[in-house]
C-alpha cells in the first residue's frame, strides 16, 4: 500500500468512528421549561406510535416536576413523566413516560402510581382530571386509613405523595 492510500484508509476509518459516536451521542434534555419538556417527549415517544405529543400540564411538587401529555394518534390516552431536580437546579427525567390508567371510573379521569428512589423510596399518585364531576379521590395505601384528596376543577393535575415504601408492603393506592 502506498503512503497516500494508507493515509486515506486511516482518514476514512477515523471518520467512520467519529460519525458513529456522534450518531450515538444523545445529549441530556432537561425539563426546565415547557419547550424542553416537549422536546424530551418528542424523543422519548418517537417509537411508541403516539404521534406528536401535546403537553397538557406541568406541575411542580417539592423537588419534582410532573408533566401530563397526550399523543395525537391516540387522543384518549394520557401519559405522565416525572423530572427530579438535580444539585444544579435542572430537572432531569426520572425514568420514562408512563401510560396513565383511564378514563375510569368517570370519563375524563386518569391515574397512575409513580414510584421513586431518591434515597428514600417514595410513592406518588398522579390524577389527571378532565371531568366536571370529580371533586375528590379517596385513597388507601396498604392497610392504612382512607384519605381524601381534593381535585381542582378541570383540566388539572394532582400529585398526592403517599409516603415511604415499607419492605414487603404493597404501597399501591386503592382508588
């Protein structure tokens, strides 16, 4: 092999490796604004067949930010994603978007338990309300007492923190 051919071969190989790593690199998209959340959802939901997403609500609860959204191709389905605030103050996606169960028992009501592990294993319960009929939800975790959670007028996203997971317990609210 001549020197020129060898240099071309090395150049092509290095270029291929650089292109491969550039294609595989996915920069972190934070959830600091509705625009960034929409961009994150576009990337995460691309392979789920929901089509373009519409952001319905963004709710801050402590160090967490929750976003409820729907897909254009499946307008009766709702999804939720959780962002945790890091030490720099940015909201990083925590897990992947979750499908919300519903609409039940009232048309326009969707719910989803959300587990977290940020040192203490906590459980949150998210309720997305599009119904004028819903004013409160009664929840019971494990064998604990039943609690009532007020639900604001629609459209609204309510986050209820159920507490800390206990080893061996179900910790899944009964609605």
